[in-house]
C-alpha cells in the first residue's frame, strides 16, 4: 500500500524552473567531478615524476612513496592527497568526499614545483657531489699518510 498523503511542504510548491539566462559553471559541476579528470591529473603528475625525478612505479601511490625524500613536505602532503583522491574517484559514493578545490590546488602546486626542476642541473649537481666526496676521501687519506710518515720519522 502506498502512502498517498502529500506533505504540506511538497504540496504547496509551485513548479520551479531554472531562471532563464542563469548558467552554472560547467566545469565545476560536470568535468571537475568526473573520475576521468582526476585520473588525468594523476597521470600528468606521474609522468612528470618519471621524467624529472626518474621515479618509476606500478602505481601512483608507490611513486609518491619513492618521491618522499626528493620533495618538500607541503608537496608531499599534496601528492598524498592526490593519491588518496585517485583511490576514491572510482566509487560514486566515496567520490563526494573529495575536496575538489584542494585537489586542484594540489595539482597546481605539484605542476609548478615539478616544472621548475632542471634535470640537467640535477645530474650536474649529483656528479659534483660524487666528485667532491671522492676528493675529500683522497685528501683525508693523504693527510693520514703524511701524519703516519712524520710519526715514523721518514719525512
């Protein structure tokens, strides 16, 4: 048996129509809430992590885990949020939990930071660091050899 009683709040409402000329921002209500857009953002960041930092992994979460020591703390938080949002994006009910402005800000921050990384400069700095550590080791070894020769009276 159906309840045929209409409540006063429903019965008194006139036919409501959307005002003419008023448009909702399309990207906010359609594209931004689609899981494919979140996946595109994650793929874009993942490609930059691979290209700029040389980090490869099967999933974005694993890639973010590997990138921890290369990135500032705020960017790490943003990337972790992107990874969590990606896992929520496929479920329609959990998708509502995603804070889209925060997700967009995290994506913008990650793009801004990763675009500034110069791969050539990173390689040059790494090579200089290795050369400096080798030179320091040779210097310490030479000093120890000279000290040992002086103690034995050979110099």
